[in-house]
């Protein structure tokens, strides 16, 4: 999606999400980093650039001496602590720069160190400190350039022009304004990163819920059939060994099928992003479901035909029918169920009825099963209604849209 925005002429990714080196520089877990490389480069630039500036301003400003070089080195080296102590560094660089200028040394790249310190202070959230330090630097320079120059080196120096003061004031305001812009952008990047992390956690939660629902539907149906067949086998093992053998064969086949489906679900965890190795079940496997129900002693009558469905809707419809029939086997005294498939405009209507009566307090199904059916329907924009019928049976009525929004279908 980001690539699409860039191809359409939008802002580049780094502007919208922040450069990678900045995103990892917050240091919430391990503390601020030591900016060695940038500090060495800036300090070297200040020292070397000031030499050239001194030669260019020779005769107008004092020549660089060891004291000047110490001031320049201290001003640049202080930037090493700018991420840990931004307020102290911005005031420190402003003070050493003001001392450097007050001693009559050449104007030059010493202002770069102050600009970097101001930038770090504003971005770190110490806006008032940065403004105060920069204002103090400008006011101190104005005081030196217009009143104290008579008593400060170099000798014979004259007052600076007010035009020069306006230029310096403009430079100070521009530095602080750029720092404020960077602060605002960084806060936006932080919010966007937090939102993306929250969205990723939400997608992970939804995926865990989907897998849990899928496993529940697979295992609940299979274990219900196995439980019924195990009861048949135990009851007939002495009186009808052949029928018991058939029940055990059904148990073996059903357990193998269940293991295969569980493995298919778990494969999505082992190989994220890969296509599934087997197609997801759909209403095309409804005859298999009817046969399995028959092996559990439940006669299922199917009415109507399902229209062509999107994969997500097809899977949801199959699982809803499967769970409803599993609930009939487990919780209903009826050995007959009816599945009706129909279309009402743009909606697929599924109706699963049994004649009851219920055999337990949780008639109609367990809470997890019904909740899973409702979650599947809601994920597609559909609805589930489940409850006792007036004549004593139980009905599950599902309405699923035939056209699934693209985003939801992709999520599945």
C-alpha cells in the first residue's frame, strides 16, 4: 500500500513513518544512545571550519589561539551528551559559543553546534529551555556587539550593525522553527508507530481467535462422532462384533480426518503468508457431512442448493452447518435434522432444524459453539439466530451476505 501511495506522487515513506534510524533511536528499553559518530564529525567540522573562517576574517577578528580551540572543542564535544542531558547541553553550548564570540574570535561554524543542541532539546520536549538558551545567546551577542565591544578584544573593534543582529535573530528563529517542525513530525511518527503496533496486535488477536474457532469446530464435530461410535462399539462388542468393528473403523477414519484438518490449521502458523496446502472446506462437502452425521446415528435431510460463494463465506457456512449438526448429535434427543439452503436477494439463508427434545441443560449447543457461529457470521457482516422452536425443537438460522467486502475477504 505504501508503494502505491509513492507511485501516485504522495509523500515518501520516510516522511510519513519516520526514517528507520530515528524510529530506533527512542531508546525506551536501553536508554538513549551515545551519538559518537555525529559528534566527532560536527566537532571536526567546527574546528577545521573555524580555521578557515579565522583566515578569512584576519584583521577583523582575533586569531585563533589554544584557548579558542579549547572552547571550540568543548562546544562540539558537549554534543555527545545531547540525548541524555539536552537542557544542560543546549545551555552549555550557548554559553561557550557566547564566550568564544565575546573573546573576539572569528564568526564561523561554532553556531552549528548550538543549532544541533537546540534541535535535540526541542525534539526531546524541552522547548522552553531551547528557546531560552537561544534567546540568551542572541541577547548576549547583541550586548557584546553593541556595548561591551569597547573593553573586549580585538582592540579597535567597532560596533556591529543592527542589520547583522537581524540576520542573527533570523538565524536563531529559523533554527528553533525547524526544531519545532521536527518535534511535531516525531510525535506524529510516534503516534503512527503506536497505532500500527496496536493494529498488529489486533490482527494477531483476530488470527488467534480465528484459529481457536477453527480448531473448536473441527475437534467438536469429530470428537462428537468418535464419542457416539465409541458408545456403539462398547455396546455391541459382545452381541454384534461386526457392527462394533464398523464403529471402530469409523472412529479410525474420523480421527485421521480430524488430525489432517488440525494439521492444516496449524500449518498456517508454521508457514505464515504461504498458500494453504489443501482447499478450505465449503458447502461442496455437505454430502460428506451428511454421511458422517449418519454414521453417528443422525439422519440429515438437505433442502435447496447453495449458490456460488466467496471462499470466506463458503467456509463459514460449512462450519455453521457442521457445528449445528454436532450440537444436534450431542444435545438433542432427535435423530433427524433438516438443513435448508436458500437465497434471499444478496443473502444466503441457512436453516438447521431438529425436532428435539433436548437431552441436557445446554440444549442447542455449548456456549463456545454458538459464540463461534456468531463470530463467523459477524465477521462477514451476517447474523445468527439460535433458539428453541415453539414445537419443542431447536433452530439455527444464519444469514450470510453473498458479496463480502474485499477487505474482510482478504483478512480471512
